[in-house]
C-alpha cells in the first residue's frame, strides 16, 4: 500500500493505473477510521480495480469556533485498517499541500447547503465541496463513496457532480450503527460514559418518527413535535435542529410526499451529533 503526502505522488500512481485501464474508487475521509469508513472501503474494493483513501482533516470545513484542533487523529491505526481492507493508496497531505499560498478558489452548492447543518455551519459545505473536488481530480476517481450518515453532504456532493458535469459516480452507503443503535462517528469518542448512554436518544427518537410515518402519519409538524419531545426527555441533550425535508432540494415540507429526509443534530453535553433516515412516503 502506498502512503502519499504529495499530490504529485498520488497523480504518478494513478497515471500508471489509468494507463493500464484500471478503475479507481475514492473514499474521502478525515481519518480516525471506524467501521462506517471500513464499510465504504470494502464497497470501493469490490467495485474498483484500485482504491484510494484520503485521510485529511480539512480545515476549510471547520469554522473558527469548531473542533478542528481537537478532531481525533490516529494515522497509524488508519493505515493498518486501510492495509487490511486492501486499499492501494492512502493520501495524507499537510494542509499547505492542499491549500498552498495563493489558493483562492471555492466550490459551493446553493439552496441545499442552507438548511439542516447549513444553518449552524454556514461555511461547512463550501469547504467540503472544494476539498472533494480537489480529491476527485487528484485521484482521477471513477467512483467516490460517501456514508448516508452525512446525508446532507451526500445530497450536496451528488448535486455538485450533476450540476457541474463531473465525470464521477457518487455512491451513497448505509449508516453503520453500534449494536445499541448509535450511528458510528469519530466524534463518539468525545462522549463520556454517561453521555454515551444519553446519545442513544438520537436513534430512539428517529425510530419513533419512523414508526409514526410507517403507521401513516404525514403531517411534518406532528412528527417533529413527537421526535423533539422524545429528545427533550433526555436531560443531557440539546437540540440544534430536527427537520423533515424533501430529498431533492432539502427544503422543509409540511406534508410528507415522495422521498423525504428526517434529520437531526443534537448536542449531548458539548458534543454535536447527527443522525437521520430517509423515508419514501
Ligand atoms: O465526511 C467527511 O469526513 C468529510 O466531510 C469529507 C467528505 C472527507 C471531506 O473532508
């Protein structure tokens, strides 16, 4: 497995693969890999001749008050996992390799970036779109793999690729959960044992919403009230948002119709966690 820190080293490896007619699957990550990332890497391994994993905590998607410095990192463990899973290359650049002096270009997707996480993280998705654009080009990826846990990110990247005619297929993969239902996330490691228990309220309240939808409830306000009340029963939880939006434009709906995303961000103590499900009404 190649470990590359320079863009030019990734390009050199990819050039050889492409000359041999091989396809490349890219798994963009910020490292501290867990079973959720592993599922993306396994899928990429199945569907491509070559697999590139990027391992880069991207500074441009963090606002100054967010957890950039504290974001968990363990590059050696990441490499071990990538090797076990059969990745061909791990790209681990320094920030200045990705954003050299004089870097002034950004990519952003309007409308879809403004709801849900975009309300409290207004610069986040611009940073994501810019870095994944760079990664798509550097790896010359045929396919890129994203988890549905970051459903808004997945929808935005899919829209960017469609709107700007990128030559890449975006593959959305299911949320991977702990046995008790908590969605896997690198940020779960910030939780102390009491908060870890409290964090189950995200999945529990979403399941309550899903049951009501399956039983025929279509009024978004009724559903959101039920979900929010369940969260409010947990003293350590503070809601950032709970929303039901249409999957196409990510705009709030009043009545459920077609494909909708029910998503939330909830603070458990100081840790902001997200979770969601997609429902076909
Ligand atoms: O989902 C993430 O870990 C990041 O947003 C991504 C896609 C790797 C871009 O930095």
